């Protein structure tokens, strides 16, 4: 009996996948506060305001959250 175990994406692979999904021209910012081991991200359309993600240990996770929170302007 075979099993299909999906191999999780690395942080770099997640970041690459996200950057191909976020439209060109959108603002993207990644921030790591001084002295902290967490990242926050922001992405939004050029004429819109976006909201920052919560802090994450992985910058790709922060960018993914920001993209999910702010992509509703595409609808």
C-alpha cells in the first residue's frame, strides 16, 4: 500500500511562490525589528492601504499572511 507524503516547501520556495502570485506594482515590505527574531510583512495595491502581518519566525509566513489579508482588493 503506497502513501503520498507531501514534502513541505522550504522558506525560499514559499517566498518564490508568493512573489509570483503578488501582482507586479504592488508594494511589498519585510521588516525585522532590531533585537527580535521575528518578521512582519506588508503588501498592498499601489492605490490602497494594507495591513501588516502578525510577527512570524519565517519571513515567508509573514508575507503569506500579509498577502492573504490584503488581496481582497483584487475581487
